[in-house]
C-alpha cells in the first residue's frame, strides 16, 4: 500500500497516543504530509528506470517487415535506514506536573525527529554518513557540466552563473518549473518565500501569488498553482535550507537552493519497511522513567529522473524578474 503519514495516522482511533504522535510529524515539517511511502520489504526497494527507448517503432512500406528491437532498463536499488528514539520522562515530573509534562517531552522529541528527517531529505549523503539515506541535493546533479538549462537532462539549474550567486530570478524559477514533469511542490528557504509579497506589490516584477490551506489547516502560499513549502522554517534550533552554499560561479558560501518536485508514488517518494511505530512501555523496571519509543525505518527515492530539479545560487535578496 502507498500512503502518506496523514493517511496512515487516520487508521488509529482519534484519541490514541499513536495517532497523536504520528500527526505531529507533518505538523512539524510542512511538506512531509505530501510524501507518499512505498513499502520496502527487508529494507530494500527495487525498481526499473528507463535507460534507452527501443528502436523498433517507425513507418514501414506495404509488405515490409517491421523492425525488431528492445529498450534498455536500469535496475535500481534503494535502502531504508531507521530513525528512532526513546522518550523518557521521570516519574517525579509526572507527579509534580501531571500527564501534560509527558506530552511536552513527546512533542519536543518529535520536533527533533522531524528536523533530522527534513535535513536528511535535502542534505543526506549515504556515502559520507552510512547511517542515513541520500537526499535530494546529492541526487540532483549536472549532466555534462550543464547548469544553465541547455541540457534538459541536467537536474541542477543555476539561478545565476556569477561568483556569489544573485537574487532569485522569476524567469529562472519558471525555467526550473518547466524542466520538471508535472510538479506539485516548491521547497525553498522561508526567507525567500517571505519576499514574494514585496515582489507581487512591485508592478515591475509581479509574480502570481495566491493563498489557501492544506490538510492541516495551515496557510499555503502558491506561486502560480504550485504550493510553496519551507520545511520547519526558522527556529532557534537552526534554519531549514540556510544560505550556506557556494554558488555555481564560486565565491563565498552565501547562497541557497530551491527544489521543484513532483511528490507522487512514481516520482519523489518515501520508502518504509512498515509504517511508523509508536510503543508506550509505561514505567520501566528501574522504577524511574516512563518510556515511549518511536521508530520509522525509512528512505527515499526519485523514481522518475524528471520528477525533481534543484535551482541553485540564490542569495537572500529582493526577487527580480
């Protein structure tokens, strides 16, 4: 079964601890609720990717035998990696403050787990960190050195080619959107999303911005018809998609990236051995801690190479045409 976390949470009773904790994840990271998960038995997910189309189709003359041929497929393999944690609360704190004290600890731990997942979804690199899955940044690469959009196979597009990058160009954003097959999401730093209001008020720039609400009742900003997501935004515990990247043209690490994606079961998707598990062990044998364990054996895949692209080399400055 392919389902999102929001759909899975609904399988539990409305007043259950499992549902309450699982629903905290898409609340903590705004695009997490959009991601469908495929089941990966044994922690492995195999799929076939088109490599070359067959050469057997074409026009023929009357009484002429059709051409024969076959296409080529690449055998791809993805793996899952468990994200887990024990939430321990001292029984003395529960005596002093009641069950709400345990809920506070659970919410804090889920925020941390959601932050780890979101950061890995973008910056994860299994080659340098074998315990985690590889994220979008490492997967979306230039082809033949192209970052200017001349090679549509390239999955990275530079917003600007000069040293130090440049302010977001809506023309380049439109180009990046056009290079993704049926996109349904834009992921960007919150600082950039906040600049769209000013761009819309500037008649020399424009930018078609609308607003509506998602399944969680949160306000969603749209560029054209695509919702804009900002992960967990800006917090005192760090910033999602910070401006710490070196631009395509070199210079200081003062730029960030925007990701345009199609979240779907045949595009950018999550992988899991089984849905997220929440176990309440109650009071442990030590007689001190009440424990709740949360574990999710997860990974991700980009099943269609044209389901995502990275627009790089963007500075935190006023948006341009």
